[in-house]
């Protein structure tokens, strides 16, 4: 059963729950997520990401839907002093309004679990990339993409003349930002395990947190080189100034998710990048066929 509506409209959330009385769990993905856009339009992000969450939690509590999985982000760690980051690593000041909405959202959920029957698992994604193996489901940003891999594939397919690498003077081996890139299907599977853990009453506290990452960091230039190797396409790119809101480097310690959720990242960086490229090519083929 699919319904499309704005979670910021409290009456629409109420109407949905009144019509669907047998919900076992909620996985909350709905939020705006562009770091750069959030720097330019912070109030848009605070209104959208926080009001939608509060409406959903209010209504879920009212209708006794007690299992709640939240789409959080490694951005809550800010620029960590020690890597890899663990779930108990200090949460440093947010580098962007987007990151701050995730941190505040976590605090809201944690407070709700203290005074209600809601049990929550917060999944802190690192950098999901890639597409479904079928090449039927993938990442198609609205307008100009901000995430690295869609920018790479769109450039390779000819939608862009070149791509920009934002920052070449970071304190990293090649001067570019380092991230923990994880296949989106690995991320999806973690949500299934999180729901099972909640519904089978296996959680150790009312609000648990798990990092979702591979435990390995790769730089922007390494991702570009990986794409060139697996695709055979040479990417035209230009070095540019640092982008506001970007963290220098971050990658995960996912030991807790491995041991407690029984989950681990299975797909390699090469598989992740290749799946994104297949998706991009499948869209180009479909557009050609459909005119």
C-alpha cells in the first residue's frame, strides 16, 4: 500500500495512521539531505527534517507503533579527532545545518523513548553509493547532483563536461576528502536486521545506535580512479576550492553492528561503483528507446 503525502502536514500523518492500524514498525527515511543546500537554506532544513519527525513520533506514539528505525548520518560526528569513529565517539559541533538536523533528531528520538513505549534504533550511515544489481533502482538526484558518485556517472555518460573535486589541500594522503563508501544494498539489509531486532525484543536499551560503514576510508581521487578502472572511461575533472560544510575525513568502526545486528558490509567498493555505472547506462538506454 503506497501513499504519498508531506509528513510536515500533521493532519495528513494522522489520517494515514487512522487508516492503517496494523503497522509493526516504522523506518523513517524522509528528510532533505544536501549539505551544500542546507548551508544556503538552513531554515528549510530545520523545518522539514524536524517537524516531519515530530509529527511522525507524535502520531506513532498515539497509535502504539512502538518500533522505530531512524535514518541518521555519520555527519553527527562532525570532524572526529580519532578514527575510525565508534558509536560512543564524541559528537563534535555539526559542520552543516543538515548534520545538525540529524543530531537534533537523534536527541528527540532518545527523549521520546524515555517517556513512551517507543523503542528505537538509530542507524548512522556513512556514504551510501551504488544501485540495485538489476539496474532498475538507483540514485537519480533532482537537478544537479551533490553526491560524488552520481556526479561521476553523469559526467562519464556525457551529461557534464567535467566534474569538480572540492578541495585539494586537506590533511589526507592525496589532499582530497576521505569517506567510508558503502553499497546502498548493504545499508538496506541493515534496516531489515534492525526491524527484526526491535520486533523480537532483542535490543539492549530503548534507543540503540549503530554505525553502517565498511570500516575503510577512500579519498575522492581514489573513487575517481576506481571508476576509471572498472569502466574504462577517463573522467575529466578540475580541482576547486573547499566546499562549505564538508568534513575532512571520516570512516566507521562498525563492530557493534557486526556483533549485535548480525550485519556487515558485504559488497566491495568496485562492486558499488560498477552498480552505479550500470544504473546510469540503463537510464541512458531507456531514454534512447523511449525517445
